[in-house]
C-alpha cells in the first residue's frame, strides 16, 4: 500500500468498522428513497427489501472471503484485476468510483431536501455547496477522525431507528389515535388500501431499482480492509450483521411506517419518516427526525468520499489511474482523491439548480446500474478465486461463503435481472444508456492510456492464517500454507 514512500495507516478499529457497517445500511436510500419505492410497490415493497437483502448478503460474503484473504485498500478493484484480468480490474474500480460519485450526488440532493423542511425559501443548491466543502475538509483529516465521525453518525442513526420502531409499535399495539392523523394506525393499513400488492407485480418489480440503490455503498466495508487494524476479525463481524440490519432497518422499519399511515399518503416531498411522525401530531417528532435524517445524509456523503478515495488510491497503485491519486498526506490520507470527489460533487450543485424535482430518481437509477455492475464483478472475482483454490489445492478460506456454488450462481442471475428491469421501465431506462456509455468509455480508456504494470494482473499477498482453516483441512496445511499460496500466485 505504499506510494512515493508513504502508506495508508491502519487507523480503523473494530468499533469503527462495526458501526460503519451499520451506517452503510442506513442512508438516503432508506430515509428518502424508500418513499419512491413505497409509491411504486405499496406494502409489497417489504418483499423487495427481503429479496434484495438476501442477494446483498451473498455479495458481501463473497467480498468478505476475498477481503480476509487479501486485505488491500483497492479491495474489489484489485480482486477483479487479480482473478479476472487487468481490464476487469480497471472497469470495476472506476465503475465503483462512478457509483460513489453518483450516490454522493443523490445524498447531497437528499440533504438539500431535508433542509427545505426548515428553510422553505432557500434554494437547494446552496445547501449542497455548503455540505460539500464541509465534508471535504473532514476527509482531509486522518482516517481515525473519519472512523470516529462515522461511529457517532451511525450511533445517532441506529438509536433513532430503534426509538422510532419502538414508538411506532407502541402506537400500533395500544391503538393510539393522534388527532392530526388522517387514519387509525394499525397493521390493517398494510392491506386495506388496494391490498398488499396495490400496483400488481409490475409495481413490485419497478421498486427494485430504488431498493437496490438503498443498499448501494454497503460494499465500502470491504474497502476498509486496507486500513483495518485486524481485518481477519473485524470484517467478518461486520458482514455477518447484514441480515439483521436488513430485517431491522428496512423490513421492520418500513413495515411500521406503513402501519402508522397508509402507503398511498406518502408523498415523497420530504423524508417519509419526517412526514409520518409529523402527521401523527407527536410534539417536535418531525423536527427531531429531520435532524436524524440530515445526520444520515452527512454520514452517507462522508462514506462515499472515503470509499471512492480508497479505490482511486488502489487504482493508482495498479497503474489504472494517474499517480497523483496515490499521493498521501502527512496524516495518511490520499488527499488528491478527496479533491477530485469534491469537484465531482459540484455537479450536484448544478443539477439541483437546473432540475431539482427530477434529479433524485434519475441519479438513483444510474447509481443502481453502477452498483449492480460492481456487485456482479465482485461475485465473478470470487467465483474465479474459488476455482483457483480448488485447482491449486490451496488452503480453505478463513471466512467461506455459504451455499457455494448454488447461492453465488443464483445471485448473479438476480443481478442480471435487475439490469433488465432498469431497461423495462421508462423512468429508469436512462440508467442503461448512461451505464452502457460509461462502460464503453472505460474500455476505450484502458486500450488507449493504460500501459506497463497496468496491463498486468494485480499481485496480492495471501494473508489467510492456518489457525482459521477448517479442521477437516488440517492435513493440507503443510503443502497449502499462506506462504506457499502466495508464491504460487
């Protein structure tokens, strides 16, 4: 991880990574994007979150197995280069940077919408501009500062979600009826307004574009491996919490929301969390939740800048990005990548000034394409790694993926289906055009500008530990030691 005599510092401990894992599941996609998903699918959106969450868990387990074996900051970009070839690594790394840039624009857009709850007459672009420079300054500090900031941001979000679920359940169970509420809270709201599938299966399928966007960025957990003090322990712990996070923060949370207020009353003009608790007449609830969702947006943009920066750092090491992106500040931060992300986010200022109403759905669908592409490349890299392990009789992984190989194959098919769905519905079709053009540009860029080491597969050390190898494979430890595996690679 060294460049020009400097290296990234391992300043993220288990507490940081665990809460970054929690925070990555609670962002703009939940607090704001869920409104669009609910409008498309109604209560059936719960099924979309469950199915998508299961697929995301398989992606994260595949990434986790590779991250424990090769804990590098370039993460899946370097894994793709190592197991699929340099072109695949180039496309995967830059597509993730593209994904983070698009997601960050969506996040700052959501932030400006939240601020409009309090300041109706202030143009959105002013809030976008302010938050960009604030978070850019924070990301130029040490990674430990970033970890601490994410810890507190995530703690606030998690506490607020749990409190909101508890409050909502109390209202539903005891049948409280607030004077300002337009209908009585209760589970009946999940089926009494057009049924559980009010817009049919087509509506459910249409919701997947926004639902998948909600999970975008969760792969940043793998990026932290290069700066984790003990990746073999912290990465598995963080990834294994994904199913609980999906059920708690998405399924249960949105189920409670739609039980409090009928799904068809959710407008999307602000966060559905703020709208619903304001409509129930609970004193100051709307203002408190608005402060929470603002915190969530800040956290999301912060993570976007971090993730894109570390992948760019890895790309520069491979010869897939200008060497300037490999320069490290005195505090151990790849500062040039932060500067670039700041420049990209300024596009969000322009978009919010020119087309404030349409910008979120367009950005979300484009981000979904980029997210799904990165996930497919993670799965493909993992499949190639497993095949190499079997062919060369390498030691088993310390953190193997479950349901191999059927689970991985089904997940790839599901991801391909999501890409097809983006093209089926007119309001998300632009994602295929933009995504396709992006991939073509990357192939051309690789052919024209990448030379030397950039044309070679990445060389990654194998940090699997013998102690973590499954007991039934102990007879192969001698011939399949980490050192021997590394030499074979």
